[in-house]
């Protein structure tokens, strides 16, 4: 069980699990795909559009599959999930908050180009 808030915990360890260049490149494609899928699902529900909802789920599933492949390349595996609520919370937080923050902070580019700052224990201050 974590003894700190999810976003702080996720940010603190994010750099450890996102160092391999192919994983980083898969994430830069897969995370926007997940976001688009999420929006399509919401649209599908609100408009009662089965095709939109199904396409959204397919996008989200493909995104998770790509990211899973990328994580298998990493030296440090992600922490195991603690249950269904943890799965949902961590995935949504990573896709909508933590990874975009990682990119916008410059840490994604630093990791991709091999210029990771600090001890490698996280993406830097602020987490």
C-alpha cells in the first residue's frame, strides 16, 4: 500500500520506468491514442453511438498493448497493481496527467537523448 498520494508516488518513480528509447517512442504515440480513445468512449456514451464507443475501446486497448510492449524493454518493471481500483486510477493518472507532465517538463526528451538529470530516481523536482 502506498503511503503517499497517487500522483506524487507515480511522478517520483516515473523516470525509473521510462528510460528505454523504444519505450519512450511507443509512449509518445500510444498515450495520445489512449486519450483519443477515452474521448471517443465518452462521446459514444453521451451520443449513444456504439461505433464511437467501440472504436474508443479499441484505441485504448491498442494503446495499452503498445505501452506494455515498451515496458518489457525497461530494466525496472512497473509496480504491480493492487486491485481493480488501482489499475483504473494508475492508468488514467498516467495517461492524462503523469506522462503529459513528463513530456512537458522536458524529462521525456532528456531520457530519450540520454541526458537524464539527477540520480535516475525520478523525473526531477516537483514530484
